[in-house]
C-alpha cells in the first residue's frame, strides 16, 4: 500500500497587510471610475479581479453621448478587468 509523501501541508496562508496600514485595519479604498464610449451598446458591465470576474456584479450606467460609467471603490493595487458589452467580452479600448 502506498503512503502519501506528505501528510500535512507546511505552507501557511497569511493575509498581507498593505504598507501604510496596521494589522487588523482595513486598507483605504478610493473611487475608481470606469468609462466606456459605446454608442450602440444596450448593456455594459465590468468584470475583473476586484469582483471575482462576476459579470452581474458591476453594471455601468448610460450617460448622454453613448458613454457608460461605473464607480468602484478599491484599495490601492493592480487589477485586471474587461468590459462585457451586450454579452461580449472586450478589452478596454483606452
């Protein structure tokens, strides 16, 4: 009978505290505005690492002239995202 090589994991996951914050303190969030100029769109959403790539969580609102906007409060950092226009995933053209 074969025995597993390791019976326990030796890696410990610890939350990382961003610079400028103390342990237990929530990182400061700032508003980030996402805009997309898409005159012919009927619906626009944004999905990314900040919302677990959930296409239904962050919708953009239409503004005059075909500009779609959403403001998301995020801690400082680097994020990946894509727009979903009428069900089609697109890269940010800007």
